[in-house]
């Protein structure tokens, strides 16, 4: 073998060994880099998902007080409408009428309770209501029995604004205060326990057994 041939063989072997060494060193580095990229890319959807969850949760929490406020406003509005409707139903009963403006204290006091039951009694409470109104306007009370008011105060011959109207009916009587007179001469009366509430209604004149004016 000549010198040139030996040199060529040695050079070829050196190049081959260098190539193998480079390949062996480079392969783990490539795998590590590829693994890091895979981990990074795999983590991104999870982070994005967490951001979306947090964002939606925040919006829901912010919206909840607004919805609650809207519900509270609707509830208050419905409460006011319900109260107004109760008063309207009492005031517009089939034989109901408004007696008009009056400065009479007894009528004004009685009208404050239209659509309600301020006595908290379940039955036979028109007399209790009349008693309460009298006392709150500075008069002596007349008790809880409607029929007893025929002997209360000063008897008058016909309906007058501020007079107490007493009437009879099966199972007891009825009593209220006259707030006006309709075109047919029938008294308009504010009374308790009129369809289970305080109401201002027209009553037939023939039903009234007595009109009395309260004393001091």
C-alpha cells in the first residue's frame, strides 16, 4: 500500500467517525427540544380554557346583582299595583260610588282605610271599625255592635255627611259613616266589613234604620 493510499484510508475513517459522533450528540438534543415544544403547545389550550372559565364566571357574578335588582324593582312595582288594585276594587264595587270631597273629620278618617281591614278581626267588624274611627277623631267610642249605634249620639231624620248610618240585616246589623248622597237620595257610606274590607258604597235608603250624629 502506498503512502497516498494509507492517508486516504485514514482520512475516510476520521470523517466517518466524526459523522457518527455528531449524529449521536445531536439526536438527544433534538428530542429534548421537541419535547419542550410539545409540552408548551399542549399547555396552551389548558391555559386558554382556564381564562375563558374565569371570564365567564366573572360575567355571571357581575350579572347576578343586576338581575336581583331588576327582580326587586319588579317586586316593588307589583306590590304598589296590587295595593292600588285592592283599593280600586273596593272603590268600584258594583254598587260603589265616591261621596266627593268633604271636610268632615269622621269621613276623612274612615276613607284612609279603604281597601283594608284595620281591625284585624275576621268577622262582624263593621262596629269595631266605626268605634276605631270615632275614637281617632276625638269622639267617644260606640262599641263593637252595629245595632248599638242606633242609641249613640243625636238622632237625625235623614242622611247627612258625617252622620252614622245604622241598618239591620240577617245575623246582625251594619254601620258606617255617611260621606255623601247620590242623585236618588240614597246614602253613600264608608263602612267596614263591606265584602270583607273597608269600602265606600251606595246603600238603598230603605235599609237605613237610623241616622245619628256623634256627640263630643
